[in-house]
C-alpha cells in the first residue's frame, strides 16, 4: 500500500465520520475544537497567512467573491499554476471527488439507447483535465465510444492539461464554451469545481446555456458549504506539502460554494424544470446538480 493510499484512507475516514455522525450540536463542538487547534498552530510555527482565523465565518450565505478571492484566479507564472492544478487533482483523488460524476455517467449509460456515434462530453472549466482523464478510463472499462472535449478560459490551464494527457484521448481548447458549436452538437456538459468561481448571474446564464445545449443532460460537481470540511482544511492544510495556493484556496472555495436552497433558487431563475433535476450531497463536502433528459 502506497503512502498516498494510506493518506486517502485517513482523509476519507476523518471527513466521512465527521460529516455523517455529528448532528448540529456535534458540528458546533468539533468546529470549536478545530478553531482552538488553529490557535495552537501559531505556537508551532505555522507561517503567517496559513494559520487559522479565530473568527468563525458565516456559513448561512455564499461568501462575496470579491472579498474572498482565490489565489489561482489571480495572475501568476505558469509553474505556479501547473503545480496548483496538480495538487488540486491530488486533493480530488484523496476526497473521491470524481465519484459523483462517474456515478451519474453510469446511471446515464444504463438508460442510454444505442448510439450511432461516440458520445460527446464537454467539460467546461476543465482546468488540469483530470476529470476527463478519469472519464476516458471509465469509457474504456465499459466499452462506450466517447469524444471528450475540455474547455477553459485560461490558456495556461489548457497548456498544463495537454502536457499531462496522452495524445488522442481528449481535445483541450482555450476560450469561451458558449462559442463552441461542434457540427454534431454536444451530448453532455459537465463541470467540476467551476461554479463557485462564478457570480450568481453567471451561474444562471451557465445553467440556461447547458439546458439549451446539452442533448442528453448535464452535471455540476461542486462543493457543499459546511463548517466541518472548512475547519478541517484550515486546520490541517498548513501541515501538508500542498501548494500554497491550494492551502489558501481550499477553505475559501468552501465559503464561496453552495447549499441546496441556493441551487434551487438559481435553477428557478434559469427556468430549469425542477422536476427534472436532482441535487445530491456526496461526502465529503460535495453538492452536485444533475439533469438527465
């Protein structure tokens, strides 16, 4: 068993047990404990800016994006961005972040009629491309022909994704996904950890675009705004060898993410039929929105 496998097991047990077994009172107790632990970090020499705030954030609403910026969204050199994306992919592996999207694809595959051409899946905000590489492996396992396209506004992210992906498996494009109109259309649109980078008005426009564009359905895989994952990341992140961007942005991303009622409001504003949508929590700390036609 590798060190990463052991690390993954530890992360999963801690997060799953904390989220599943603690009620509201227990959540408050563990968060208070983690805040206290954060104060102890300072006495252990945690660098300034990586310690834990003694002021508990407000989890009742999304954090203002301008007041809570993420480092990876700011201008930086290519090596920093690539290292950040690589470590985000590592966190995704440790926290089973690919599983919700793959489960949704499996449910689609079970009801999918015979296709005359490969299934075209587009990942918007694909970043490092790790989700698409997992989907490529999944498609081989089940024998489903696919065409995979990853689109990102950041050319440097696309460069990093191309460098790590074997030729012929995924097409990566930099630019605006709304301008992408392949001749055969798009069957499925997915996104992972993208919507918490967007203002509500942008999310509504994105939902409406997916609803109008994706022939078979779409899936959003993003974070669930909860105190326990936030404080766990803030407490233990400084002691990992993750890139400094990831140590900072992980908790910030949780503050910028969503709860069920917020997704319901956004879907209504986008005129998406609520009866056709499923909003599902996946531990640890994921809240996903699924639409199948």
